């Protein structure tokens, strides 16, 4: 049974900003980024425990083509994505959200 997935507003903002950045580079690139995030969200929804624990109770799903990770918590009522984070950023930023 799949779990409902929701974003913290800041994580949604990070996703939107990354999408716009890739879209500015090449129109199809933004769509590819959005598609890949959607595929990972589907995987997270179906089997959230398959992803490695990164900090406390936060797991990470890496994107395959883009240097981003979706950081999330598994909760009783679903999955909460706390960050859509570029791999080169300082991880203390998303850890402050825990």
C-alpha cells in the first residue's frame, strides 16, 4: 500500500527553484527534472524504507540524472519531504528542519 507524500513548504520551494533553473538552461531539462522527481516520489510512496537513513529518522532518495536528493521522514500518516537538496549544499541546512 502506498503512502501519501507531502512536502514542507520550503522543500516545495527548493523543488520549484531547481525546476526553474533547469528550465532556464534548456526547456526540456526542467521537464526531465520534474519527471525524475516524480519517479522518486512514486518509489518513496511505495517503499520508503528502502532508502538509506541519513540523519536521525531522515532518509534520502537520490535522483539519478541530477545532483539532488529528496530528504524525507516516514510518518504514521505518510511521508514528509523536508528537502529537495543539491548535493553540493551544506547539509546542516536541511538538518535544521528535523
